[in-house]
C-alpha cells in the first residue's frame, strides 16, 4: 500500500501548495482510492504534480460533511466518473459557533444535489470491494474531542451540538493487519480504533492514518486538548501496539509534537506531498 497526502495545511514537499483540509490518495493492490478532497480543487492540482492520476481513481470516500474534507467534490466530479461513498447522514447544514458568531462549515448542498447519482450512501458497516470497509458503527466509550464543542448542526431552525452521524472511517485489510483511515476523528480517535479492532477481532491494527482533532478554537493554533489528555491518548494507542501512526491536519503541529513525545518512535506527521509505503 502506498499513501500520498494531497492536501494539508503544512507541506512535506516544496513542489505542492497547501490549504486547510485533508486529502489522501491510497494505492492498494489494483485499487486507486481517494480519501477526502480538501477544501477546494487543490487536491487535483497537487495530484498532477505528484504523479497521481485522479482520472484513474476507482472510488472516493468522504469521511464527514465538513467543507475541508468535501470541498473538492465539484472538481472530483468534473475530472472522473467514479462514485463517492459517504455516510447516509451527510448534511450541508453544519456550523462553527463562537459566541454570537456562526460560520457555515458544511459541504456545498448544490454540489451534492446536482450529483446525487454519483453518491453511494451507507448507514451501516459496508464492504465497498473485498478488503475495503467503511466503518459507521463507532463507539462512544471514550470522550470525544473537546474541539467538537464549537461545532453545530442545524435542526428545526436552531443550532444543536453536532452528533457527527455523518462521520465514518475507512478500514483496509492489508497484509499483516488493518490500516485505519480517519478524516478528523470527531468521534475520538480511540473510539475509532477500538471499533475497528472489534469489527475485525482476528486482525491487528498495523497502521493508523489521519487527523485526531486535537485542535480547539481555530485561531492562533490553539489546542482543544490539554497535554495530559493528549499524553493519555498516546498511552492508550501505545497499549494497542500500533506499529505505525501517520497523522496530519487537525491533530495540529503542536498536538503532534505532544503526542510524539509521549508515544515515541512510530508516529510521524505527513504534510501535503508526503508519500509513505505501508
């Protein structure tokens, strides 16, 4: 398996541009998979620079309905005929609320409506192709990220806390174990990994890839989690004996550095342009 980070707010290569968001290309056996699409069409521009043919993608997966993960949908639809898999709870009616200020952060409703025939919605754990699974049954035993507190959804003309029923994880049964992909881990990264382990009890998790939402209010690089909370996550992930963790995006650089100090070798930050063989 080869993964290439197409979008992140940090760059691991001088040849690509950056934006706030996440997009990962996955080459696994005969499959070309796009996991999330960033905020704009930048994922496709960076893909060309990095030698990743977007037109050959077999299918895409949108991890959740925030614009920084599905903002590139229009570009994807214009460049491919491939389907997009997403959670049945996908909704554009999502907001960030900071006191009296509210900002819409959901995907473009018109793009979704105009391309309804391209979506494949799931409301339960689903195998897309042999060995590639979408995980929707995510536990809530461990606390959700504190950064979720400013994230809302519209319901009955008012804003209520987002329950993230539009979020899913991608799990691939690779040689030697599972590779778990998460966009932002709004359910909590520990809950996502533990749910994958329960869904596949006979397979170890060999790698974890994605954002862990350690961010708080998205200004000045503020963390939503305390150092102690991040260190606790590191300890629990360490107890799961995951050999390789690749993080990015909403983990933030500060969050990664705290996590790395506690976790030790085996965890890396991958910015746009990074390519990793698993």
